[in-house]
């Protein structure tokens, strides 16, 4: 793919970006832009929403219709946009805390409705921007500023949460598989319904320093070694899967999409 095709989606006047050197969010940004180019999307017909956090700064760098909203509420904004203009491609980028803590209620109901939004969740297991506090996905035993002796709460599995709440497309990759992440994002955008792509990434500045992965390359190696394809994981015991990251597609089903059903209801009421 020519570099110029990807570059035209960037607001280069806002560079250099604010992310720490080596942050995995740049890998995810590139995967998203390549997916948009490959799908021949038009910037004026594409909406990128976000909440608050390092990951949520991403729309500022994308030259499309973008909205930087409030913490945990980006799916509410994205839902309003999709309802008003269902023909638009609506993508919501979130961090793990933004999505599954303060935004958890919005997330499960967006899954339940099966509204045509693509949710890209950048899961670095911590609140990176605000000081390194533990998030709902911090692994048990991992250290954070609010868990100096190790987290004791069991973490959310975001993909299982999305599946249980009713999302019709759910997939996971890590930044060690950038092509896979791009492919899943592309399929999610094409899918009619609520699509969730979780991309495991890292915050070497906050999480890494506290958990012996202080360099970006340490995290790439970790994700590469810890990743297990779903087909292989299905045959493994829970003991063997401990500490592993299962990657792959978990849900891909065709069920009615919310804005279509709403339009049908309106037509029926109007008679």
C-alpha cells in the first residue's frame, strides 16, 4: 500500500504526537488507517469518536469527521451520530479503562443493541495518562500505583464481556500481530452490527516500569510469546492458558442491526 494513501488520512499539523516513544497506540493507528484505505472509505463519510485517555487522542491525528468526547461516554455520542446518520461509517476508539470502567454501562448496552458501530479497544491493562492506576483489565498480581503490592481483583475479559452482552463481531489481536489487527479492524468495519476489536498493547511508561517490561521491545516480545491462536487455545487446559493471550475471532454472526430495526419501526408506525 503506497505511503501517500495512508498519509492523506493524517492531520500532520498536529505531529509530533503526544504518545511516549515506542507506545503501541501508533501501531493501532496505522492498522486502522490501512483498513480505511483498503476499504476505500471517504474521510467525509467516516466518523471517529473517542473518550478520554492516551488512546482517545487518536482521532485528533486522523483527518476525518472526529469527535473527542467525555470520559467513558464516547459510545453514547457515537450512538447518537449513527442514529442520526446511519449511512456513515462510525468508529469508536477507547482504552480499557475508558471502555470497561466508567464506560462499562454504555459498552454493554451498545453490544446488546447491536448498533452498527466499530469499537476498537486499546487494552494496555492500566490507566496510563492519569498516573498508572489499576484498571478493570489489570492482571491479578500486576503492580500499579493503586495496587503497589499487586492487583487482587480478577480482571475483565473484554472479548467475553462483549460476547456475553450481544456484540455480533468480536476479535482480538496484539500489537505483535499488526497485520492481524488490521484484518480484524477491516472485517469489523465491514460487519453490519456492533463490532468489537480488542488490541492488546502496552504502556511501558506506567505499567512496564512497575512490571519488568520497561522497554517497548520487552512488551513486543511478551505479546509474541504470550499469544495463542484461538484454534490452539480451544484444546488447551485452563492451567496451560494461564498468563496467555488468546487471539482470533470469537464471534461473527448475522443478526438484525439496530438502526435498520428502528427505521422499520418508524415506517410501521407512520403506516
